[in-house]
């Protein structure tokens, strides 16, 4: 199995990771069929899979691939409930990007 990295990102990093797998934590703002809009320091459209069971106003962790239109095709999603510290989640993203050698596998 080939080593792969799934970096944590927020909306501001989407254009850097087009075509790559990422992990995003955000708040579900809208659900529209098999699409969701989440707030991860900016709005991101997520194309959900059939196994997604998330709710509006809950936190969600999405692992997926960034599309050229800067949406994300979800491979998996996890409803985190309420009470999520989004400032902390965003800080983790910033620290991970400041110290990529610790948090990401570079090919």
C-alpha cells in the first residue's frame, strides 16, 4: 500500500489541494439532496455519498477529494454533533500547515 497524506484544510486552502484528498471540519449550514454546504472558515460545497448521515447545525468531518470547482467529493463523513470548537479546529489546520513535515507525507 502506498503512503498517502490527508491534510486538514479549511476553505482558504481548497485551491492548493485540487485533485487531492483532504480532511475538513466544519459546521453544516445546508443540506440539499446529496449536497451539503459547510462552513470551514468559509463555505464549501460537499457532494455527499449515500452513507452520509449529517444534520444541519451539527459539526461534520469530511474526508474527500477536492474538485476543480473547489467543491469536495466526500468519501466519508462523520457527524460530530454540536459543541464543536471551530476556532480550535481552524488553529489545528494552521499549525499543521506551518509544520508540514510533521503532519503531512510529501511524495
